[in-house]
C-alpha cells in the first residue's frame, strides 16, 4: 500500500457489510510505527494498521505500472 491508493477497510472478523466507504491512503507513519497508515475516509482522517484490518485495494499505483507495458 502507498500514498494515493484508493482502498476500503474493515477490522478483521467484522461482517461483509462493515467495509468502509472508498478511502484515500494519505501516508504511512514512520518507524517505530511501521504498518500504521493515515487514510482520508468520509471527511476525516483515520488511522489503520496492516495487522488488525482487512484492506481491499480499489485502485493502486502498482496497477498503473503493469498496464504501461
């Protein structure tokens, strides 16, 4: 995941209806807090992490690189 990606997220073990609205990844916190991400969701900044949240990539800059050939 990197800044600019469009994602949806939910805490692990929550139901399928609990996914967030589309959210923009703003930045990753620097060490010692690696794996913590600041995202813009529904008009507020949220903090999520790689360990306690399921993350669904809706768009990614990595997808753009693969289509360039």
